[in-house]
C-alpha cells in the first residue's frame, strides 16, 4: 500500500517537501481489532505541532517509517472484533496518512452514511465539530439573545461553532477571518451576520459596528492578541472559550499571554477547552448535530484533494492559513 512519511525530523512548521510517499506492506487485521480501508483523512492544525513533538507531550512520528497521525473515515474490510463487520463505515482519531489502517475496536465509532453524508464525519461531525459543540453548548452554554464572536471563522471549528450558536439562540454571529474569499464564505455559507477581514487596516472598527453593545460570548481559536480584542468588547459577565492558539503553535519564544485585568473588570468567565475531554460523548454530539447537517441547517466547507500523494501540499497550505474550510484528503 501507499503511505506518506516524514523525510527527517522537523524544526519548523511542516512544508510539502518534508514528506515523501512510499510503498509499505498492508497491515494485517489485529486480534480483536479491525482492518480498515481509508476513505477520508483529516488534516488539522494540531498535527503540525505533533509532527515536531510539541503537542501535549506526544512524540513525533519517526522519520521514514512512522505513521503520520490524522483522523480518518473508512470502511471495515476485515473484523476480528465482536459487533463490527465488513462493509460498515467508521470514524477514528487513531488513523493516519495511509491507504489501510489496523485499528483497535475501542478506537473507532461506527458512523451512519444515511444520517449524514459520509464525508461530513471527518469535519463538522468529526473532531472539529465535537470541539465546536463542546465549547458552545457545554462551556459557554450559548442561549437566546447572545452576541457571539469567533475568530478563524472560515475554519471547521469556528464556522461550526457559530452555526451551533445560532441553533442555540444566539441573535448575532460575528466572525473574524483573513481575506475577502474567507469572509464571503463565512457570511454566505455559514450564515454569519458579519465577518471582519483582519487583513483590512480598519477591521477592528467593524467590531464596534457589528456589536455596539458588546459581545456576550467569545470563542478563541487564534491567540492572545485576538483574545485581548474580544475582552475589550465583552459585556459584563460575558463568557469566553479558549480553544486554540494557532498564532503561537510554531513559535519558539515565550508562551502566549494576555492581561487578566480586563477579565476581572468584565467579571468574565474563561473556559479552557481540550476536546479529548469529550471523546466519551461522540454519540450525544452526533445525535444532536447530524440532523442539522442532513437538513442543511448546519453547513460545511471542504478544501479537498483526491489522492494520498496530494496530502503534503495540502498540509503546507493549511500551515500557512491558505485553506478555505476543512482540509480533507479523499482516497
């Protein structure tokens, strides 16, 4: 089978030239496990730091041989696990950049292509969607009348978070994204009321116009500067979810920092979000969100390529923020 590996250890954010496509033996079905044919591979920002061994203490894959991590949706070819049979479709966070994967049964969930499109389980009904759902419904507890702000709004987490916030009663959705194309997608595809293009000189003035009375909920995906801006516009007793630090993932300097004075002054609540805490709630999340996806009430955008050999170039695109929507490799 084909598999993508690293050529050498990384000391900077990955680029296409850091990878190579090789031939390896197809794995055998493990005892009490599954052999899966990969249909879709998810490329996510955290993978960039994991490839350098800087993601929550997880080791980087070995150059030339190690499996590059990535969530997958696939089809069971062979099963030695009770309750699983060939022909079923699965989602797993323990996949990788290869045509076939051997998996433990406890690391997969059966997914239903009749409940929602199969490709949706890699993004809006996958880890990005679970992240958005957890932040909006479990931490911020968005309710009727909220004014909701999210940055990286064209991405799969930000775009889904805003749409779920709308389903939960938010009256105003404000996104922040980079470039006219991304902002157009945020407003037209995701249905946000406003999208602020941070590449424009006067973009911060747009936040005052979009939320003259301030925001009540903020979903942070980028970093300390964006968080400080959101806090300056926060209503009293507002809530912020701290999900990602995309602007800081590949920095080697001091950690991201923001002033705590505004937090006190605003009487705000800050909630740290690590999606791993919600892996036991995949069914609850999908049972609520899948009907919205199937009906079109919650939309998704994929930046998709076909073929494993195209994964490295798409990864470089993602690392440089050039993607529009969820980065997906279809096999």
